[in-house]
């Protein structure tokens, strides 16, 4: 989701040669096809001459790259941005660790072998804070509060791992809150938990959510996030951790539900006739009862919905805010230029509704 926004910025604003490591789902991409389909860019000769698709797998030794190409890459690579991760919340911990922790270990080992490396950027999540509440500082990491899901835990462990390399490699960490999609087009590069939640509301399947009405749901756009990462990484690199979040002005849980229903009514007027009730905002105890009953009922759809909600909505029970001191020092205009969620949320809802092959 971030890579699809970041690569076009790198191609347009720098003259860097970009080696794009893709996993098995990208096997069909040629350089030209990646440019057109992944990044929606013209087949410009300059762009094509600087973009090379590399097949690999971060979970494997040498990133799954054939040895001759691996040797070439460690000789020419000067910058690394590590975006590869599984953002699924329902993976078993071992599976999540394989991709998010071992994948990071293999990537940082590759970085150690690069002869001319100047910097390493790691895309993480603000929710490495897990079940902590209150103000989370950019300098905070280690805690014993626990985690809502294996995604949070595996990204936390990946950050802990990177601390072991901080004296060998200049590492910058970018912790993102919930990335929705492009603020201009509404395009969603990858369907994640919040998009599934919107789909569930649209289908009348989300009967309740845990939390409190005033819980602040921190939502950011993918294009502004990618541009922020570019500025921090390319123009203002420092080996620090940054919270790239929305902060004040984002939607409360109650407002997000209301805005979702208002948007769905405008996008699909016929949907209004179905008169689906809005999900109730309930206590943890009530939500536990709902999930337990749904699983016990053994109805495939109800069970799938409850299980999916259970893996990511529990973060709503742990209200927190994210300090952005490092971010403001490096990018004083960040808050001034931040797109308002109110201006593009409906575009995201429209894309969620129109997306094909949504699986609940």
C-alpha cells in the first residue's frame, strides 16, 4: 500500500535506480507492467531505465535472490526501504514472525553486506505500543502491556531486533497509524482491516464494536504518508523513530460510524432502503459475549465476521495518542499540510464498496 505510492515519488523526484523486490504474487510483473499496473505511471524511458523488478522472498536466506544477482545488488545498493510485511491480524504468531521478524532479520543482514549502504528505512506501525494507553512517545518501545494481535507483536519484535544493529547501520523507523488510501482518488492499494470493517457495515454484518464513542480512530492517507516518508528518508534522513499519524482532528469511533453510513447512503442511494442498523459501541464484556455466541452458532458468515472483528477492533479498548516531536522537528509543516479525513473519507468508502473479491 505504501510502496505503490512511494516508488512513483522516488522515480519522479530523484534519479535513483530502484530495485523492486517482489514476492511470488508479483512474479508476472515485467518492469513495464509494474510501472503501468502497480504504479499507474507512463512507460517513460527514463522511468523504465531506472526500475528493475527483482523476484525474491524476505523469509529466505539472501532474500531468495539468485546468487549472481545478489552479489550485484550488494555492490550497488546505497539505500534500503523495508516495507515488506504481512499486515494480516489473524495469523498465528509463528507465521507473523516468519514474515515480519525473520523477514526483517534477512533484510538487515542483506544491508550489512551492502558495500556502499548509507541508510536503512523501516516501515512499522504505531501499534507496536500494543495494549498501552495514554501518550506514546516516539522514543518508547519496550513494554509488557501485551498486544491485541500477532501483527502488533511481530512488528514490535522486529523493532526490538533492529536495535541490535543501530550501531552498525543508520536506521530510521516510520511508525504509521491506520492507512486508509489515497486522499485524492480514494484508491486502496491493499484491502486491510478498516476496509473490511466498512464492507461489513455496508453488508449489515457489523452489529457491534468494542470501545467508547469518543475513542479517537487515527486515520491517515497513503499518499501523504508516502510523501512524508520520502521527505524524512530522502531529504532529511536521521536515525530516529517517527510517528506518522493524524492526531487531533481524526474521527472518533462514533463519528467514523456515522460518516461511514452517510457516505454509503450517498454512494449507493438504494442501500438506504435496506435500513441496516449502525453497530452498537459496547463494553469489552459485551463484545466477548457476542464473539463467543457467534463462534458457537457455527454459522460460517457470522463466525467469519466475529472472528475478523475480534482480531483488530480490540485496539479500540486501549485509547492512546501519539507524540510527534521528532516528526515536527524534521517536518514543521506536517500538520499544516495534513489532508483532512473529512475531505476524502467518502472516496475511501466508495472504493471499499466497489472493490471486487472482498473476502470476509
